[in-house]
């Protein structure tokens, strides 16, 4: 294992979810974003979609120039399945 990979593993927390669990996360994101009138479209991309192991969930949001309210902004707290 290279020093770079070892340093990354020490610095970041990595997550692994089954496909059904990932589906549940996407369902909850949809549930949270769908009522927002200012959101025209959203896309989940990155390691969460393309890899079995990921560090975060990347979500792109299209607002058509409308401003998002503060309550819609995402925090850095890790998501917990419950």
C-alpha cells in the first residue's frame, strides 16, 4: 500500500452501503428535495454512484437562478442510516 493511500485512509472516513441501502439514501434525498419549489432538478454523482466504497455523497442541484434558503443547505455531518 502506498504512503498516499495510507494517509488518505487515516484522514477520511470511508463508507460502504449495499445497493438497497443506497436506494434508501436516494429515496430520502428525493423526499427532502421534491417539496422545494426552487429546485428544478437534482443529480447524485461521484463515488456514491460509481464505487462500492465512498467518502461522501455528491448532489448537484439546478435552481434556474432561484436562491436556495438556508434550511436547504447541507451540513458536513455524516449521514446515518436509521
